[in-house]
């Protein structure tokens, strides 16, 4: 287990019931987003996800991981 990971079981209808401690930690409200991250997933409050996503996209537009010399290359 990593961080606040918790084993959960599905109910008879295939649903997960998140414990209150995890809902509070994730600041989850009514609407949530299930985001795939490789071999795991994250559950985000929808408003928080949109806010963070927009921040990450804005910062990705202003920074690059490539050296300036490679900007002139094309494939």
C-alpha cells in the first residue's frame, strides 16, 4: 500500500463505497473524475481536477524538457 491506499470490496451491484476518511482526504464532493495513471487510477473531485489540469497544461506550454537546439528539428 502506498499513501492513503485502502483495500475495498465491491458491493452486490459492483460499486465501491469509499470510507469517509478517503473522501475527506481527496476533498471529494458529488462529482468525481476517475483518472488513469499507468497501472493505477486516481479519483479526483471534478472541480479540483479541472483546475489542476488547466494549471499543468498552462505550465507545459511555457516550459519544455528539450534543449533549445532541438526546437529547430522536425520529423
